[in-house]
């Protein structure tokens, strides 16, 4: 029971930090001119690729 509450708290914190971090990265990339202002999208693509790689490490079949 305590793990469920802990995971819910972690998810809610990430949902509040995520948009603020994306906005900050977007304004930073425009202000500094990194990658023509598209630096945030490269970071998001990197996160997606890391997530896909991590997902590929999961077992393909579940044990019953």
C-alpha cells in the first residue's frame, strides 16, 4: 500500500516538473540559439529513444 502512494506522489511531482522543464529548455534554446531554437526537441527525442531502449530490455513473455 505504501508503495502505491509513493509511486503516485512521484508521478504527480514529475507531471508538475515536466512542463516547467520543457518550457525552460525551449526558452533557453531560443535565447542562446542552440540548434536553431530546437534544442528542446532533440532532448525530448533523446528521452524517447532511452525509453524505447529501456522498454526493449523488458522480457517479451510474462511468467504465469
